[in-house]
């Protein structure tokens, strides 16, 4: 274990990356210098900022211009704490591993890297006796990783449901409040800076999936990587889906769901597993997550003893993310001064990650059907044959003219909400429904969460 | 620094108190034995439970009856971790100090003790090289102390507003939803077990004041004791106050408010200070705290970089509180195994605690006034003379008969909401208003928070 004397010598902090988050980190390190020194017990000295291109004007930052370097590989060899806010897999990963090898503790905001290579990074940290912290990787300023891996360390987490992507929450919130379609809402989000020019990582759920992997790993003491997370984005969410949710007093959210499930195996023995998935779902407006507006993030946690908890705040942005980074910097710096280490990887539970088909979910299904006797019986049979139990059915007669039906035949609109069932059975039911000759169209299929 | 070898020898846990929380702690220590051992890196062995009276039937607990002892003083001499859930000042304080002297780290749920003697306990912990953790002392299961003292350690907290007493939140919520008066709502809360037979500590705000002192100390790196907290309970909150709040689309909550204020001193220099207070206040229903129902707790935090955060969950009860206790037990046990210590007292900022009169607040004032020309001018003058700026005035003419006025004279109802001003100036304004001959009665005075 490395442990410096609690002398007055400053701890050397190296910063990798100077984009929106890095700039905020650099500024806070300088402006809060005295507070940070008092809290850590030693001054923190910014010894270098690795940037991709030299010569860019950064005179807005209150740092000595000589601190900027394009030689990140050299910088990480001369620091006690390395802050990585570059993002992406390489060169971030190599730099972090080199930093650890040279004895530095690492604070990272890199969700993609943690979701892909978390176990390897933890192993490197353990090997070199340094800390690995990454609070900023999930839900920006919201303290959520530390609560899960420390505050709830004596409890059993059952479920984590997160709104962990601000862009998609902004888009879905606009669709809800204005009735806009997906494309229009995304354009508006782009104009306001809430969505990138290429919004794929957000709207296709890749960003949320990486975060779900990190949350599930910590909550269930089990390795879960980003590619094990079932992922559905919001590009298929229509104005009709959002309207259907409104009629249920629900709202559509892109949810990152991590759930511990105890199912019965083929041998009749109980089997524990974890389901980790990202998809849009209807959630009641009265649910604590139902009121999370705009680009805010929130994470809802259910634990055996603690019951229901929620953590709410800003999930992105330079200063909020820097707040989480600096909290981690203080933690690892305190360990340098006072000894000890933060928690290492905890993967002892080693639970199997279930396939999406095994996840227990509920569906909300809207159907346009012919209005003739026996239709409801046929529909109900399709559910029964797939062993899916119906919670509610609502039928609405639509006049042929209103329906824009050339033949003028009356038809009906059916809304079915199911009880909980394996996702595979629900998906099979939807397929079966689509093939019934009395079903004209399956107009909306959406999972339901939150009760 | 004490540091055991990471051998397989169990860490000895002593439990002081076996009431609602203690029973849950004991049960969880036993039932989650394997998980806790895996997370700590060593088994945790419950070596004794100190109770006040021997011989009480505790066969519902899955613990060896021989573990119960009435000799707490002896028990604390033979433990690595002492969990104190007795509550109150003595004997809890002496037992904790003795435990530390004998080398044990301490986990406490005792808000009253921490608010009264926190600095002395931290000093004892530092002297003996042990940890002091007390997450369960504020807002039960909600991780709030660790986020403030660790996650936000790199940020500057500006304001903490907590709903930290479940009993009063239950009572106020019932008054809001049913129109009941205070006495009736308290009786109902007592019948349902949400309020004690003697509800003084809750309804008079003593419980919340202790928690406010703890929150403010951590948030502002400044010693704040319970007796420095301005305190007003909810016994004077009337059905009329709650109705007045409804008309503003607000709800009345008992708030624990910790605020960092930068004011200008008599010498014209900026002076930093902290205002720590517990009182009922109107808060908009749209505010994240406005939707906290029943006996739930929530803590809203504003920090420079993080922005607005909220933490929500169950603030009391055996299992929720035990969840927080066990999280702390795992933390201090990990330090025993891996070295290091949790953060000690951080009081370097040493900011002055302002008197209530200096706190900047807003008032909502309802007045019954005579309906004659010049009344509003007279009322407005009273505000102006006290340098209080009015945000809105609403006037409603009340017919003499409707008003139950024997003389049949018409009168008017005035509702004034002020801008932010020192509390002393607002209180002086209310006094001045009460003395105006055109003011028949000041019918409701309530502070306004949350925007």
C-alpha cells in the first residue's frame, strides 16, 4: 500500500482532456484551491492538461498556459491523481493503465470504457495499489455510484430504474408536452444544444446501455458489460405511443432497468439472475420518475431494507459533471494523505445475466380490429395461448368514416394492458395478434414499468 | 493507525440497543452474513447486544439468546465495530467514547447526540484512530450524509432544504389532502403509528433541528449545534394556513433549511455566514419537495457546480434505518480490513451562524382589513417603512354578512407575498400591520420557500 506522509507537499493532479467537462474541472481545481486543500489535508496542484491540439486559445481558463501538453503519455507518469475526461476507449484506456502503473489513482468520467473494460481497470488498480473512481460516468452530478456501492453496501438492491440520458428525456418530454413527433422534437433538441448533430449514441440507447451496465455491476456485485445490455432506442416512439400513454395517465421515458430476478430453473430450483435492459416504457405520472422533466436525470432504487429511494439532478454539462469528478478527486486524494483505498471491484455474486426474453415485463398494446362479434374472444385466445394474463382491456368503437375507412365499415380500437410475463411470451403474443385476420393493425406496443 | 491483517478472522460487531432499529440491524447482520463477508473481505460476527432489561422475549430474532447482555459498558470493550442505536445523550455518549478508547469504530443513528456533541466525538475518534459514521441519523434510509461529505466534497454547497421528519410531513400532508386541522391530523397519525403518544419532539421541530445541525455542519464545513438552529414547529399551522397555501398552488411543509449567505457587514465588507433554521413554509407544488407525500423524507441540495439535486426515500422505520446503519458498518469494516479511515470532522470554514433575524426569507401574509379607501396605502406604507418589498397583493371584498360581522360592514381580505428580506424586518412588518387600526386581524403568516 502506498501512503505518503501527511506533509504539506502538494498532490499532483494531471488532467486528460480539456473539453466542456475538462475545462470545468481545471477551473474548479484552481478557483477552489484553498477549500480543496483544507478538505484533503494537502494542496492539489494541477501539473498538466493533456489536449489533442496545441495552440488552441484557452485564455478563458485561469491556468498557466505552459500546463497544456499534447504528450498525455508523458503527463500520466508524473501525477498522483489522473483525471480522465477524454471519453471513448482509446487512448483513454492505455493512458489510464499507464497512469496506474506509474502509481497514480484514477478518476474517470468515461462510461463507455467502464462498461467495456471495468474489470480489467479494477484489476490494474488492485495490482498497483491505487484507486479507481468514476462517479461522473453515470448521471453526471447526481451522486449515485457512491450511494449504491457504499451506502447500500449492507442492503440487497432489487431494482434500479434510471432516466440516465438527458437528451432522450428532453425529446420525450417535448413529445409529451407538445404532441410533436420524434423527428421534430429531436430537431428542436439539436437547435437548443440538448442533442448532438449525430444523436445516435443517445437516441439509440447506447449511452444509457453503458450506464445500465455500470449500475447493474455495482448494484448486484456481478460483472455486466455494455454488450450484455438489451437495448432499444426511442427512434420508433411515435406521437401515437405518447398519446396512448397520456390516456393511461402515463408518460413515455427511456429507462435503464437493472433488476434482480429470482426465477425457477428447469430443474424446479430457484435461480437468481439479473436482467439489464434499456428501452422506452410507459411509467405512471404519479411515479417519482414520471415527473422528471426536460434534460434532468433521476435514478430510482429499490432495496430490501431501504425500500424505495430516488436520486435526482442534472445528468450532464460541464460544471455538474465536474462536481462529480472533483468529489472523486477529493476521495482519492484523502486516501493518499490518510491511507486506505476505496472499494475495489465487487463481483462475488456472479449472477447470470438473463436474455431479454426471460425478463418479466408488462405490455401496453393498441390494436385496430374489425368490429364484429367474436373479435375480443379471438384476441383473448392469442394472449392465453402464450400464457399471458390480461390486466385490462378497453374497447372503443370507431365509426367507419371517422376511421377514414374506404369501405365505411365500423371498426374498433382495443387497448390491452397485460400482467407481468416473460418478454418472449409478450413478443410472441404481439406476433400472433398481428396475424389474426380480425386485427387490422397493431398500432402501438410499449412496455409498462413502475408499479 | 490500527490495521488488522486481511486474515479470515471475523470482525467483532457489538450492538447497543435492540428496539425497532436494533432488531432490524441484528436480523440483517445474521441473514446477510455471507454477502456482508464477501463485501467486507472478512466475516462480521455479532458478539453481543446490549439491552436495558434482561429476560424480555426476543425469540423472534435469529440470534443466540446468550448474546443479550445488560452490561453495555463491558460489551463495548470487546468489539471492532460498535453500533449505537440507543438514542439520547446518556448513556450513549459515554458508551461511544469508551468504545473508541478501546479501539472500536462507531456507527451511530443518534441525531440528538451528534447535534449536541459531534465535535467531541470526532475528536475522540481521531485521538483513538477509529471511524465515526452516522448516516442513519438523518433521513433514515436516504443516503444523504455520504453524498454531502464525500460526493460533493469538491463542490460548494449553497443550500440544503430537507423534509427530514416523517411525522410532521404525514400530518401536514393529511391537512392538505383532507382539510383537517392540526389536532385531528395528529390524532390520526397517532392512531396509525406515524406519531408518538407524546409527539413533542416531532411537531415542535426538535428532531428536525438536530438533523439540520448535522446537515449544515457537513455542508458548510462549520460547527453547528442543535441549539444554534432556529426552530418553529407546526403546532400553530392552521387549516386556514394550509388553505391559503393551496390558493397559491403551494403546500405547507416543515423544512430544515441550511443556507450559506453572503451578506454585507456593517463595514461594507462581504461577510459569509450560515443560516440554519427549521420552520413551516409554503413551497410550490411544482418544486421537487412539493410532491413529497405521507411520511416520506427528501433532501434538496443546491451546489455551485452540481446545481439542484434531490434525494428521496423513507426517513424512518426499522429496516430503512438499519439499511443506512449496515452501509456504515460495511464502510468502517472495510477500513479495518484494507486500512484507512473515513473523513474526520471538517470544520475549517468556521463560518458564523446567523441569527434568525438576519436570514433572508419571504413571507405570505393574510389580513382582514376594513374595506375603505386608503387601507391598501396604509398597509403598503407599513411594508415600506420596514424596507420590505412587496411581490404581489391580492384583495378580495368580503360581504359583511358572509364575514359574520355583526355590524354588517363590508371588509376586505388582503393577501401579500413579499420579496426576500431579512426575517427581522418581515417580523417587524407583521407587528406593525397588527397595530394598524384598519387591520382587523392578521389571519395567517407563513414563510415561503423554493424559488
